[in-house]
C-alpha cells in the first residue's frame, strides 16, 4: 500500500520536474546562462593566474582554496564523529565497560 | 505539446538525473532496511552530480585541461565539476557517519530494520508505562 502511495507521489513530482526540464535552456547549447563570463574568465585566466593546465584543479586548489581548506574540516569532523560513535564500551545506555 | 516533448527529449541528461533522483527517493521511502536507505541517498547524490555537470556541458566541448597546441578548442564549464568534487567529499562524509550510526543501532537493537526498531522502542515504552 505504501508502495503505491510512494509511486503516486513520485509520478506527481516527476510530471512537475519534467515541465521544469522543458523550460530549461537546451542541453549543450553554448549560449545558455551557465556559459557566461565566469566560464570564460576561468578558461582564459587559469594558466596566467595559477599556472595550472587543469582548470578544475586550478579552481579547487587556487581560486577556491578556502573552500577546499574548510572541506577538509568537514571530512575531519566526519571522521571524528565516526570514531566517537564507534567507540567501544558504550553499547548500552549509561553502561560503560 | 509536441514542442514541449521535443525540448524534454533534447534535455535528456536532465531527464536521466530526474529518473535517478526518483529511484533514490523510491528506495528511501519503500525500504525499511537502513542500509538500503543510505544507498538511496547515494543514488540521489549521484543524480545531482549528473544534473550539475550536464548543465556545464557545451556541444563539442572537451575536458577543461588546457591544450597549448590547439588554441581553437572549446572547453566545458570547469566550475560545476569543481563544485561536484566538493559535493563528493560531503557525500562521503555523510555516508560514513550514517553507516557508523547504523552499526551503533545494530549493536543496540540487534537489527538494521527501521520498522523492527520502532516496534522494539514502542514495546519498551509500553513496558515502562506499566511499571
């Protein structure tokens, strides 16, 4: 029963999103709003700004270096949380072995 | 109506992303096994990557690695790819934490099934009310 409810919900969402997809700029066309001066700036300036041939690496490590730095904090927090959760001896509530 | 369908068909990578997203939500909604719910979340994340990277694509574009020998090359947008690299790290963190929590739940309740856990919890609460 909940299976059918889920499918009905997904069909509703799917129809709305399909209508939205029909309004999106066509896939791969070079004059979409996504292909604006930002892409041009990165593609033309990456080598002279950062010296990297790979533009994705230039963005990740140079243009958005703070983003990457804080991202390592996210990873660190997740690892610490995993170690805290999996710590032995706290399997029962209030019972520390 | 015909024009609408032709536009949808031309945007087929977005439709593919939508299909993956729907599969992910369906997995989360219909499976009570917590591991399968995590798999559903990961499928949904994959659909987001496809949507973003498809939005950055240009017809005839090549991967954004500068080729000094050929100045006329068209490159795809490098920014969505860099952002999705960040997104993958976040998704790995979320997956690791949720898998650790599920392991913890298994040690506590002896099952990874959400419905079973709810049943055990309600029984415990009923017993506590009787005392």
